């Protein structure tokens, strides 16, 4: 039951198409079912009794109703769509439909993402309408979205939408699923630089980004790294205050629906009619939308090659080819239709005769009963796309094989091939492989057919459409608790006031600070990053209070720290605690250590720097750091891994540590560390207030060494053992300024310089 004033959590789907098309005969409106595509698959999901996101949970569907609707009819369409389909239509003009859907979507993104760059059009007008229509979808969604909704956006038509909605509803849980392949970087790079940046940034507005296969997700992550410079950790990206998860969610089919349909009376009648018309031949099924990515011409050539090489099958096998009309009016598709019909005619003329037609060709859409009848009666399914995100036809065929016979021939370029290894897997570009697979399928023993089919059916029954949706929605539902956990550690106003008040009343205070990434943003070259006058003035104010012990513990060399800060009454620890300097004292080594290893390792690190333009080696007294922040980010990651491996091999018997940091690889003397450095100050006196702030993994040991009553703060929205997070260095400066003003009133000169 829904509690008063507590609306149930909704799932809001957004896709380009709704599950219906609005027709307008005369001044009336008629709702007709949409044919094929993502919309029909999602509609099957929502109307399935087993679906996790069906009638047991409130949902709303936002999308285009399939046609331009006259202004005066839109209120009626909107009301009826909501009542009948729980849908909220997005109305587009004919011009927007032409340049958005037929233009950028299907003449730019579709061919490029399916590895057909020769068909790809790069028209600025298309891009502008893609921007415009994504904004129209955002505006329509924002009118009906409410806090707490789970928003699930679908497919390549709406890749900008997650970011557009995130800009207005920052804490909404947003998921995106791409139903087509995501291309390798070398293909994605063919898009103009501005377009590809916008597309990736748009997708990164989502909290969960799903692909059909692991490979597509990895290609996406590589593009994000190359184009935007964001590295991932186990498929997770840190974007602003959020964690973005990228994962594989292989889409299934409503298995039990197809299995039940295969045993229904209308399907039985359809099977009888097909068998009566073709009583003496084996049947091979080919059914696809009219699209160059489906490899229809290639499979026709493969079938022709089989008939050429195996004359014994002439008259004994028939190819049932159904091509479903798609994207009518687009010239590339019309040309392909002509080529298909010419090739079908040539093969039938070459091999056919009285009583036998090698290919029965149909160019039309089929009813569900007619489709299932073909699935159930045909001995072989020939599914050979040149590139396909998943390909549900292969899975539907298996679901309809009630007698557990039949053979699936499947392209290795389809996402489904990752799950259906028991099929005969072929390269669709090889007519010889297709021909050989047809012979293998047609002659496969019944026992072997049954063995393979049982394995695939068991797998698809378990990982069906509801499992796919339930898995994705579960990931999306986990976003809000994770976000709350992260945001709960952010140092908010109340926590900040409590910390400042504790500081104000304390008698002895310890403030421990990192430098790079904490007091100043990390720069591309450490040699260019120095403390500003404002920072020095702030530290001067803090150290002027005799109740304060301020300590900088940094990875920087002692010369830099000395030149910048030694004029202050401040404690310093250089090279992560190798060198120590207490107030009014000289520098000293924390413990004796050697440096003979540097002469051996520095040449190796310099070789790797020469291999990567933009990389450099920084030498300190007891450490060497290989930086690649200025280099190509993807190459930098790969070279850093290779360098780390070599260093680990070289240093196995040397008393040093090899540490990978933020776009750096550091070799430093073992022992010590930030925690050990902190203990040099803690052992000399007691503090009733202690604060440590840092930004990287080295600082975690610093936090652990604080007294129990201490405050630890990690800069950046990351998992940490620290009590609190702050977003960035400017937030650290703000906090330190509040502490400065909470102590004895500052001198006016310090305030002015600050």
C-alpha cells in the first residue's frame, strides 16, 4: 500500500519510440503497435507478469509517438497515452524527425557504431538537431520527473540526455543502456572532436551505464580515457561528486512467453501450413530488419556457395528469407533492398526449377504468431550480422524450439555469441564459413542438436528479459544508498561548525597538512606548482598562534619545502617523511638510508620518459618520480604499467618501494612514511585537538595514526578511512580560513593579504 504523502518509487523509462504509433486518419487518432526495435522489447518487459518493473511497481514511459501530431490533437494523445500505456509523449515536428532520427541517429551514429564509416555522414545540421531534440526530451522529462524516481534512458538517440537531466536534478538516480555496439576508439575518433566529447560527457551524466557485452563497456571506458582523461577503477569512474558504474548487462528475451507461444493453436496451424507448402525440404530461416549491418547479402552468398559446392542439397533445402521493412526512404537502405532482391532472383534463377525454389523471399512485417511459427518449424536459423549489439532473433529461435531440436548458426560479431557458444559460430564475412556451417547444421545428428539446444535453453530461461531488467534496475536502485553514504562523509555545515568550535576551545592543537592536491591543485608539472601569497599568509596566521603546531607532510623534496615554508614557525616532513624538520630546528633524516639504487634506476626511468612525449623524471634526495600528467593519458597508463613491472623486477632485492600515484610512478626508500613522521610530533606532546588533511593513498596511514579524538579529512569524493571528505583544495582553504578566524583575532595585515 502507498502511504499518504509518500509516493511509490517509480521507474521512468525514456526511449526514442513509445510502444505505439499515433496515426491520424482524418481528424481522428488511432494508436497502432510499434513494430520491432527497443520499444517493443521494453513493452514486452513491462507487460510480462514476471518482470521486475511491471505492474507490481509504478512506471512511466516517455518517448516519441512515432509521428508528427497536430497541435490541437496533442492534449488528446497525451491523455490517452497516459491512460492506456502509462506513457508521456514527446512531440516532434516533421523537420526534427527528419534531421534527428533519419539524420544524425541513422546516418551518423548507427553506421559509425556498427563499423560502417563509409555510410557515415558528418553534417553540422544533423548535430544541431540532435542537440535540439535531446533538449526537447529533457524538457519533457523534467515536467514529469520527481525526486526519488529511477530514470532509465535507452539507446543511441538520447546519449546527451543523462547530463541534461543531471544539470537540473543533481541527485536523481539515472541509468543509461546502449542497445547497439559501442565502437573501438579508432572508430569513435572519426566523429568531430566536439561531438565525441559531448556524447561521452552526456553519457557520464548517468550513474549506471550498461552495454550488452563486456567488450563494448571496455571500448567506452577507453574512449572516456582518451577523450576526457578519466581513468576507471574496475569499471567505476569518479565524476564530480558521483561514482559512475559501467557494466555488461546482456539483454534476454521473455523466454516463457515464446516457449508458450510455440505450443499455441495459432502457431501449430501456421507450422502445418508451412510444412504443407514445403513438405520435402529442410528449412533454413533468415529473418532480419532491412539494414546493411545485418549481413543479409553475405548470408545469401553463403547459401549460394553451399548450393554450388554441394549439389546433393539442391531441391532438399529451402531458405526462408524474411526482410522486415526498416528506415524506408533512406537511400542506403533502399539500395540494399534492391541488391537483396537482385541476388535472390539470381540464385533462384541459377538453381531453381519446377517444384523447388531455393529462396522464398518475403519483404514484410510478420505477426507474432507467424514469426513464432517460423521459429518453431525451421530446422536451422541463420543469424549472421556483420555487427550487432546483441541480436535477440537468435535467442527467440532457441526459446521456440519446444522439441529441443534445430541448429543455430550465429555470427561471432553479434553480442549474443558471447552467451551462445553451443551455436555454430561463423565469421559472416566468409561465404565459405557460412556454407560450411550450413552443411554442418543440416547434417547434425539429432542427439547433438538436443544436447546443444538444452544447454542454450537452460541458460536463456535463467537469464531472460526480466533478469536483464531486474539486474539493471537493482544496480540503479543501489545508487541512492551509495550516494548517501558518500555524501554523509562530506564535511557539511553542522560538522564544520563542530570542528571549528572544538578548535576554538582547544589548548594544544595539531594541524597536519599535505601539499599537492590538498592545499593546491595538482599541476601537470610539479615544478610549476608553488604556494600562492594567499596560502602563505594563511599559514602564517595559523602558525602565529602559540597554541598551534602546524606540520606539512609532503612528498616534495626538502629544498622546495625549505625555500617556501622554513621562514614560518612550522613543522616540515619532506619525501613522505624521509626528512624531518621541527620548528626552529635543522633538517634531519628520520633514519639512515642509502641512495645507491638511484644511479641504477634513474636511467631506466629516463628511457621510459623518452618513450612517452610529455613524461619527465623528478629526482629527489631519496626518491625518483616518473610523471606523465602532460602525456597522452592512455599511452601514459600503458607505459606506467610497463615501467612499474620493470621496476618491481629490478628492485626485488633492494630496500625501496615502488608506488603508483596519480599519473606518476615513484621509487623511494623503504621505511618511514607519513604515519611514522607524524609520530615524531605526537610523542613529544599531547594535543586536545588534532586535524589531518590529505588527498591520496599515502595519507590513509596518516589518518590511522591520529589520536582517537582527531579529525581526518580526505580531499576528493573517494572511499576512505577518514572521518570526512572535502571536494577539492579550495574547500580545504575555506576550512583553514575558518579555523584562522576562530583563534585569536587576526592582524589586519594578514586579513588583507588573504
